[in-house]
C-alpha cells in the first residue's frame, strides 16, 4: 500500500468524524420533529400522510448513510496511520 501524507490521513479522519456527527445530528432532528408534531406515527399511517412519512424515512436513511460513510472514512484513516 502506498504511503499517504499525514495531512491526507488527518483530513480523512476529520471528515469522517464530521460525517458521523452530522448523521447523529440528523437522528436528533428527526426525534425533535417527532416530538413536536401533534400526531403519532400510528396517526400518520392511518391518515396516509405519505409526504411526512417519506421525509422522516428519507432523513433517517440519510443519517444512517452519513454515519456509515463517516465510520468507513475514519477507519481507513486509522488503518493508514499505522
């Protein structure tokens, strides 16, 4: 494996850490939205609120994707730093 510069490894670690924190912040945002809305998930399913459910599901998928991508980048940076 080719040797990478210290700056490249540090940048990858920092960017990975930022993505992990962004994913976690999105999860907290979804929780805040769920607490703020005057109806429950069961009500949304019963009323066929497809837009609301799609937004919540999309944000959760985005949060999971960012979190996983950040973990992968941070892991690669840690392996390259050895």
